[in-house]
């Protein structure tokens, strides 16, 4: 008896990810989850330079600033709850020091610009179509930083507005990088604080907009992380205790699907070696001074050296 509906996914025929690829990941929680897997398996990748960005206009602004090499100044930051913040960045970027925040913002913009030029794959994950407009500046923010709600207007981006933003993102990327594969996904994490109906409406807007711009012939793609979670992993045993976020089993399932579609067979073989080494590094010996353990360490170092000769960027 088959107790699951399976989403049929075919391996990407061109431009798959291998150990020579360079990845840029921007956006919502899929970035964090898949990014940890990419880190573990030692792929070259750069993730969320200004922290998690949930909505498309925030991602567009980050890319715009990076392409245009915009410099942040004191006018772009503010002091609230004993920290300096920027409305363009996540709270994890905030700092007790004004200069430290400005230096971090500008260094991350520079790194993003460099990464946009050299990336072979750019993965953009959208989390929500709900946005907050700061009333005083009439600008949409990436993060409210616990500033009182009365200072913002909550708005739902229309499908055409999202599609227009995605087209701008694509045009900006193509202005500095003609070859990168651009991969869009929708985060399966439900934003239930917006409301159940409102969350569904939000995800529907994101999915509809993405499908207005994806075109495999132009190297713009869609990966169905949202559909895998909603249809294939719809049981609550695949959720964490909050019943909102995917648990580790679900993350592993989505990663396996992603690997089957986007990661080359040669890279998958190398991943097995990387995992052997990672497990070896984390192995806690019963007797660290035994001859058997010393031989184990010797073989482990040989595997490391062999892999690092082939891929210089891999460091354990």
C-alpha cells in the first residue's frame, strides 16, 4: 500500500551543481536548511549576507545595492532597544556599535557584489508576500526590528508586483553574470502569525509570480520545496514541535530531492567521501591512544589530503 503521493522530479539535464560550482543563496528558511547541507558537504557557497530576507522586495533591494555598490551611511541606520539596526537587514546583523554595523553592512554588500559576479548558481527562496511599509519614510522594510507596529502599514504584494520584482532581480543578475543558473523556490514554512487564510493567499501569490518568470531555456528554474512539504510530507510527523517548521527528517527528504535533481552524479560520489571524513572527525574513540585508533586517524588524513588535492577549497 502506498501511503504517500510522490512528486515526480527529473534530474536537471544541464548546469548541475558540482564541486567546481559556486553558489549564492538568498532569502527565507530554505536557504538556512539547504545551506547547512551545502556547508556540511563542503560545497562553495555564500548565504544570506544580511541575514534571512522573507519577501521579494527585500531581496531585490539587496541585489540592487550590491550591483550598484551602494554604501550605507548613518542615515540608513537607527537606534532602538539598545542596538543599532538597519531596515534592510535581519536583526542578527544588528550591533551595539554604530560603526560596527555600518562596516558590516558595507563589507557584506561588497562580498555580495563579488559573489554575484562569480556564482554559477543563484538560489532565491521566497517566504511571504506580506510586507511592512514604514510610514515615516514610506518605504517597505526587510525587518521591523520590534519597532512598534503602529509605525508600519501591512500590505500584501500583488502577483504582478512580485513578478515585476523577480524580473528586476533577474535583470540585475544578468547585468553582471550572464551564465548563472537562477533557481527560485518557495519556503514551506507557514507564516501563521499572518493568519491561516492569509498565509495560503501569500504563498499562492509567490508561486503564481514565480511561474510567470521561470523559463528553463533561459536558465531560470523552479524547485518544488513547497510542494514536497505540502503534498509528499504532509503528515505532522514531518514538523518540528511548533508544528510550523519542517523537522530534520523533512529537511533531509527535501535535501535528497534537491540532490537528485540538481547535484551531479560525480559530485554525489564525492559527497560520500566527504561524509565519511565528517563522520570520522566526529567519531569519539573508546581508546584514543590505541594502535587501531592511530591507524584510523592516518587513513582519515589520507582521505582528507586526497580530496584537498582535487578540490583546494575543501577544508575540514
